[in-house]
């Protein structure tokens, strides 16, 4: 397991964790966090967070996701002339071309690919750039929302009103790499509020842990504790896939979206080329200049005035020609790319959530009977018993905190 904690001036907490899971020999997930160094950089390009889940035989999936988290930030920062959402979309498309080319050139990497779920934290709000079935969630208060649409066969059929009862959930319809071209979803901007928490994850988490459980962990636990608990819970439920999680938590007002002061996003921004100096202006400035020089010998006052007029005419003409005309569509404050959020759940600890966690904890307790002396079960049993009593009393928040503590503790024992 790999864990990174990023803090930016104590107003933003970022936790990044990844694990190969319980059944995979390697970790084909990749992630990256790109924080700007100062306020000016943030205002212009924002902070970028990316999770990619690789696919392919041999080391192809690992290579594809690794290339994605390396190239997407690079291209995004290169496309300075584009607005942030346009630059992010173009960066993902460019990265798709590079991964596809590498797959075509080497038979071992043929058809390699990767999902890509990313968020930009900007003064205008959150922008998501998305391909595949990795996900972006927003937890706000008692609600968790999925901001991205799964590009999976199941989701695509469901959106068209089809029957998905026997459709496997892991068949994806879109990814970076396999095809020369890719369609990238943009979602947002979603205004940011104080206390918002955003989670990006590969399907190693969302496949084993429900949205309500994810939201409850984000609502009740500190970001580092929530990330660790969710990773451990996914592993305890089989951990069939690699698991990667980035949690971004906003504290205070610095990152709260203020549409009154935030500069509007401009899409399709371009500058028309500067026009050359108009011949009439050129001739006028030359005539006035020559006349001024001649008149200096006869009448210095008139001559000086004419010479000055020629110089001013030339300067004005140059200024008008040099300034190109900027064009583009300025987005209204209520404009949104995409149709997100696509799912919404309450994230309050309730009887159903606690029963689900209790089943997982009971499976762990069976190990205690098989290996009574191999691990120190005391703290686990204490927290588990206390959570059971709290559930019976209807104290679900306290019970959730205890059972998460028990699960994280015993998984740490297993890792030892």
C-alpha cells in the first residue's frame, strides 16, 4: 500500500492511497496530484487530481495508466492559451493518441488502455474530465453525489432504458488507448462550498463498497481515516481489483466558489491576427512628417505641429494594427458541462449500512477462531462489541466510528 498526504496552506487536505488488492499480483492503477505553488498559479490553472485504472496483458495496463498520469498534467499545463476545461479535455485526447500509438507499435502492448477520472479545483468551481468507469464523488453534508457517468455497458444500457439484470458491471465502453480517437466527458463547473469533500477512485473501491458507505465514511471520518478505512473495507470484501483513492477536503473560505469575483470561463478563446498599418494612415503620416520638416525652415511653429501630427498618426496606426481582437464564448455563471450529478445518496449511518459492515466484521471474527494466537484480537473485539451495543441503542454514528476503527486496526495487524 502507498499513501501520500498533501496539505496546501492548511485550507486543503489531500489524501492519496493505492493498493494492489488481495487477488492481483501487480498494481495497474496510477494517480497524480498537481498543486500550484502560489495563488496566481491557482487562479490561472487550478489544482489537478487524476486517477487512472490500467488494462492490458503483461505490464501493458500499468504502462498505460502510468503514461496517462504523466502526460495529462504535462499537456494540460502546456495548453496555456486554452481555458482550463478545454485544456484538460485536449490533454486527455492527446494522451489517448500517445497511448494508442505505443500500443500499435509494440505487439505486447496491443489494445492496452486505461480509464481516466480527474478533477480541476478552480476559482470557478470543480471541473471533471472523465473516460471509463473510475468515478468522482462529492460529499456535502448528509449527501454524496456521483459527478461522473460510468462508461460501462451496464450504465449505457440503463440510460437507454434497457434491461441490465444479467449485464456484467465491469464491461467498459470507453477508455484511453485502444482506439485512435476518444470521447471525453466534461462535467461542471460545480460550485465549491466550505466543508466539501471530493473522492476520485478506481472501481476496485466502488465495486466492493456502496456509495452510501463511501459517503458516510467521508462525512464522519477525517480524510486520512476515511481513505484508509475504505481501502481496508474493499480488501476485506475480497479485494478482487487494485484500489486507488484520492480524497480532497476543503476547509474554510479560500476555495469556496465566489461567482462575483471569479473571472468567467471563456470557451473557444482566440485572438484575430493584427492588421498591418493601413496605406492611408501610412501615407498621411509620411506627408505630415515631410511637410513638418520643410515647414520647420519657414515657420517653426507650424512645422513642429505638422511633424508632431505625422508621428502621432503613425503611432496610433501602429497601436490599432498591433492590437488583435479577442473572441470567444463567455460562460454564464450557471453554465454546466455534462448532466452530472448522475447519482445521489444519503450518507447517514443507518441500520442497513451498519448491518452490511457488521457482516464484514463477523467474517473477520471467524478468523479469530481459526487463528486465536496469531493476532492481537483484543482491540478489535472491544471496538466491535461497543459498536454492537451502540447499534442496539440507535447510536449509528458512534457505532460506525467504532466499527471503522476495528476494521482499520485488524487490517493493520494483518499487514504486519
